[in-house]
C-alpha cells in the first residue's frame, strides 16, 4: 500500500492496551484526526502490521513514519516486547516491515523515548515516566535523548519492579490511593538516583495521578506519544535506536 504523498509524518504509538496513529507536521502538531484501536491480545508482528495498515489507510498526507514501540530497540530491531504477548517480536525489524508495507521510510524508538521528545522542554536533565499497561522511562539532557533505560524492570521495593508496582495491573488490584503512594516513592527514588531538573509523567494512566506532586514534576498530554514522532526526523541518533 503506497502512502498518499504529502509533507506530514505518520506517527504510530504502540501500547499494550491501545494503538494510536495520526499525521503530524515537523513541529509535532496533529494534522487532522487521531485514530485509536485496541491492541490485540496476543499481538504478534503480522497482526500489528495489519492493524496499523488499517489505520494508515484512513489517513493521508504523509511521506515518513515514526514508531514508538513498547520495548527495547537496537539497530531498528525489537529486542523485547513484554506487553505484546508474543515471542515472535524478538529480532523483528518493525520499522523496515511497516515502511515496506506503506511505501515510505520509517524510523522507530522506544515508546517512552518518543513520548519524551514530545514532553521534554530541552533544558537541563529531564526524566520521563510513562504510566500505562506497563511503565516506560526516558532521560534527556538539554533536549538530547540519552541511551535508553529499562528502569521499569529494575527492583523498586519488596522485590517488586517499578512495572509490578505501577503498571495497570497494580492500579486495578491495589486501587488509586495505594498506587499514588507507590508513585510518590518511585519519584523520590528517581530524585535520589538522577537528581533531574524536571520529571514528566505521561501515558494513559497519568490521568490517575492525584494532586500534590512536587514542583518539578508535571503531567503531560497523552498526545505527546504521537507529537514526539516529529523529532525522529529532526534529530536522529542511530546509537539510541
């Protein structure tokens, strides 16, 4: 399927719960509608490609693709995809496969990294934490993406990882008050570890965050996961992808 020609970027935000797509301009502004479908369970590569191609068929005016993927990316291949439920992802060249399917070049980064591009202000040390099916993290220094961190799978407390404490399953099992207390402890640990100038919270469950955050912590727009796709075509560092 050949994309309708145009100057825009097809931004694709892949999550464990939902798949989102929109056409954005070079500044990350949405051009037209924003589409969302539920993520299939399980979601092997061929099923994901079909779903994204179906959304892309309803959009036009793009000549490049940016993909935010929930896992570790190395040399444009997927190394991990914990929340997609299929071992077929390991080693899969998703950017190449989707680019071939839609007829235009594609680039891919971790989804928290892409969301961070849409949230970071570009000054100082900025930490991004996405809260959704799982937990994603990204680190930026003066707007430059640092090597990817999988902090979500590092122990946080009582032998449980950040993802086990703050993922969607924990929110549903423990309830919002407990989940927010754990988030507060996680943010305090990040402060000890990194001393960031700012912490940005994003992802679908950021709407569950209660008031009373420290002054350097803010909740960003969930559309940042799409808007950040513009940066993949402005400043591309293959070492981080």
